[in-house]
C-alpha cells in the first residue's frame, strides 16, 4: 500500500452534473467546457455552438443559482454543486485538473495522499451510481519537487486537509502559507507537472 502522495487520473461516466442534465434535456447545442469547484458552489463555463439566445439563458437558469453571458457563445453558470463535485471538494484529494470529455463524462487529475484515501474516495463515488475508471497513477518523487512544494504537501497533511472530514480548506491553507488561494493552486499545478514529466520519462 502506497503511503505517500501520488497522482491519479480517473474517468467518471454517468456524471450527475446539473448543467449537463439541463443541456441534454433541453436539447441545447452546447457543452460544459470548464468546471471550478468551491466550498458550497460549483462554477461552469458553457460553450455554445452558436450565439447564445435569451431563451438559452432561461433554460440554464432553471436549475442554477446564476447564469451570465460571458461572450457571444459562452455562459458562466453557478450551481449548488452535484454529489460528485461535493465529494471531490470534501474528500482528502486535491483536484489538479478537470476536463469534460463528452456528455456526462469527466476526466479528473487528482493528487491523492495515499492508497487508502484513493480506495475510500473511489468507493464514495461508486456509491453515487457513477462509473469510475482509474486510467493511470504515478508516484511523486520527492527529489523532483522543490522544498516549497514538499513543505506545502506536508503542511496540508499535518493540518488535516487530507482528512475524511477536511479540517482545513484550500483558502485557509493558503492564508497560513501567506499566499492567495490561486497562488497555492498554481504551486500544486507546477508540482503535478513535474509528476507527469517524471512518469512520462519512466515510460519512454
């Protein structure tokens, strides 16, 4: 059993995303382009094939908190978050990347503290009726990470960020480190980029 942090990429099918459901149910020619998790809400960027019409916004507002036009063919939609988004936010994984592959199918790149945490997380998702496939995992070589990146991972673990009932949020952790939440996300992103390079180098 792996007891140190590692990266995992999973594919979630039959995703219960409220925005995706509205798009399918109403026949909108659109797709979810990007998703951003929050503590109590989830933000989506919806890309339309054509110019957004007033009736399109009305359809998206039917199950959301907010729906605002960003450009001629993009709409920002905020919801209370589906069960999968809430599980992701409250579990002991760090979400590095979210990519919508197709209708109700989402690819997640995650930083996981250990194997036990991954098993518990996957079990929680499966219990919600979604299909989860682990596409790949890669170890994090501490020699490839900067002292700052390792410091952040260790502090996050020590303060309970990876606990089942998360003891500290990303924002709170950022405050303790004296950086903004976006900066902390960027530090994690750079660390995981090294993980990807390390994994690819090993497989060549």
